């Protein structure tokens, strides 16, 4: 297998087909998009970032300087909100779990003084892919973006050794568009880049129709990537069908089982194991077609569409591969009208009832509907002021705790009251995990200073 775990399996590039049309294809955990969809919306995002870049903060007057900074910050927040809406609502991409690469024209990056690159990263994209018609413009776009090397890539149609060497100072990823790709041509490109002795990873971008003509292309190239003399990398298929992407994906993983099935662990977004199942080429393709948990049932000797009979179906978020490339992980959200149960014994997991926060979450959901007489949790649900006051009180006590045991006790209190607040609002642990994962993509950071008006409000509650 070539490259690190997230990189060696193939992934889709959306060029003429919108991700919204086949949203489950991004469940392989990574995708590249050309923003050709809803151009008016994308243009508005670009205009907002140009507007942000045009604000001149280099003024002498202190009051005016502060006003300009606030104006720039306003445009930045508006741009990020617009970009997130474009990615999540328009394109139907879950940026908290899918590594989204967006292709941006170098002229657009330069015109916005790099703001649009930071904007899409803050909105949840994993990487910016820079393209332009000329080598000079591409390098200028890479430089103007001013973002970390691991968050930007260069997109080229022809490999130029001088350009690769120059670009390697600004990025560690090279994307090569291959027209009418063949194994020989792809190997030649990989060797050309390797000869520059730059430490870059490569993604070979090929038309999905190429895979139809030569079905072993993806697996052969990925095997070649694994050789010590070549850089790491993978293949991305342009506008593939679920069949093309799924079969290419399976061709790059392996199994030592006599029946050819792949051992598969099913997990929540929070990484909790729900159960152990098996997958086949057909079941992986079926999962990508419908965006649900679909597996292979050995007892039924065929596809097992989880939930078709029990009603406990799954929303598929991601299909992952382990470090050895011989086991799969399906990351899902378990659904169900009566309860969210993966196991046939009507529990969330095949290992019985959950503990910790997941157990607390289930208890709170039950209390919200069926609280017994005198339930303190029910009282908190009904009394918004009491719940607010307890959150402030327990947070203050946690801030003053000074021993390991005391911190653990106060943290448990804060988590309880916070989970009550979440359950009342219909927010799950997985929702919070998704938000945390989304925030890891940001490159623009606030200073993180305390807010005086919040401290004052908290003190009023504590002094009542």
C-alpha cells in the first residue's frame, strides 16, 4: 500500500457533477471539488473576500484603526459563514468528517490577498488546490495564499521540474491532471516528480471513464506509490459513479479471509464501536449508492441493508481503512423510530448498554419524555433560569478546583448540567464532536481573551 492511511485509497473529484447529486461518494473521507456549481453563490463568497482585503487598516488615528479592524473582521465572519453554507447546504458536504479540497483560481486568491484561501479553510475545507494557466501565476497564487504547506496543493497538467522544485517551498502536495491516463503515463509522471528529490505527495487526477477501460489502474498506481523509490500519493477519479469508485476503493485494500470478505468495525462519530460485521465489493458499492450502512451477511449469503427489517438504519458518514489496509471502519449515525439500536437485543452496541457520557445522554433523553415525580433533571428542563444559574455556578467551581480529584468532581458536575442543556435543545454528543472536528480545520485564530460583559453577567448570577 502506498502513502499514509488517509491517502492511499482513491477518492472522488467533483468537476461537472455536484456533490449534492451523489453526496454519499464523499463517504470515502476525502473529495476534491471544482466550484462550478451555483456560480452566483460562489462569486458572492469571492466578492466578500475581496471586500475584506480592500479594507485598509494602515491608518494613524486609533479610533479609525479600531473601526477598520472591526470592519475587516465583520467581512471575514460573513465570508466564512457564506462559504460554510455553500459547502454544507448547497453541496451537501459534511466538512466535520470529510477532508474537502477546493480548487481555486490563482487570480482569485491574489485578488483577495489570500483571504479566500483562509475563508474556505475556516469554513471546514482541509486543503486549497491552486490552479492557473501559467506556471508563474500558479506559483504567485501559492505564495499569495499564505497558509501552511500541508493545507495547500498545486494543480498542474504538465510536470515541470523547475516548477515542482519552486512549489515545494510552499506546498508538500502536487496534483497532476492526467488526460487519457494509463499505468505507463502515470508511472512516468511519478518518476519525473521523484527525480526532483522533493518531498511531496502526489495525487493523480484521472477521468472515471479511464477506470472502465483499465480497471486495475487505481490499484496498480497505488501499489507503485508504495515502492520506496517513489513519493507517496493516490488517485482521484473525476465524477465517478458509485460502482467505479467502490470497485476502485476495494481494489486497493486486501483481505486474508478465504471468503474474500473484509472485516468491518461499525462506529459512531465519537469512535464508539457499535459492532463487528463484514463487507464485500458489492456491499461497499451499495453503501456508496444509498448513503447507508450496507454490509454482507454470511448467514443470509447476501447484502444486508441495516434497518430494512428492524427499522434501525444508519446514516453513513465515512468508510475508513486501517493502517494495514486489511480492515474497514464504517462511521455512522445509528437511527431508529423507537430507539437508536445497532444490536438485535435493542441496545446501541453489541456490548450491551453504554457507560459514561453516552449512558448519561440516554438517561437524559428518557427523562425529557418520561421523568418520574420529583425528578431534579425534569426540574432543570422546566426552569431555564435554574439551569443557567447552575451552569455558571459549576463552571466557576471548576475554575477554582485545585486538586486532581476536585477537578474531576467539578468537571463531572459541569458535564451533567451541560448535557441537560444539550438534551433540552436536541443536541447530541455526536453533534458536539462534529463541531469540534470542524473547528480543527480553521487557520484564523482569535486571541481568546476573556469577555468582560460575560464575566460581569456571570458575577451577577453568582452574587444573587
